[in-house]
C-alpha cells in the first residue's frame, strides 16, 4: 500500500513497485554492458577470423558473426526499448496512484523472465565464442 507523508505530501512507493523499478534499472544497465561486450566480440572475431582456415571454422565464424550482428544490431536494442516502455508505464501508474494493477505486475514478470532467458542464452553464446577464439589462437 502507499502512504502519505504528512510533512511533505509526497507518496511512498509500495515496496514491490520500488523493487520493480530497481530491477528495471539494473536490466537497463545490463543492456549497456551487453552492447559493450558485443562490440568487443566483434573486434575479437575480426582479429581471429583470418586464422579460420577449415570449412568448419569458417562456418563457426559465420555463425558467430550472425549472432553478434543480431544481438548488437537488433535484440539488445529491442529489449532495452521494452524496459524503457515498462518504466514509463510504472511512472504512469505512480501518477495515477495505481499500485495494484495486476496487468502491470504480470507484464513485469514476463519481461523479467524474457530478460533472464536472454541472459542465459547470451552467457552460453559467450562461453562458446571464447572457446572458439581460444582454439584459434
């Protein structure tokens, strides 16, 4: 529940809304890190791809290039936009003092699940990528 502070007239946020806000901010920060990592991966791939001489290695280079392009050029930006839209909806809820909007809570849960799933996929990609780079040294 929200409560009114008698001295300032400001509202205190329901703890779960604050947690959602902080969670969203953490994910926004994570998307910035992901973009930086993808740029680094591109540089590594550019440096190491000339060493890929076998057909199998060339296929892997192509695969990693496609993933880097997809993640860096589309997917991470899309996730970032979703988080920002979600944050704007939170701001609207607070203006209207709607702290029990079950649709928003459901949307938040789904977004957090989507972000968590991507992080798992991205971590797997990084592991595979670094293994490949290590083998081409």
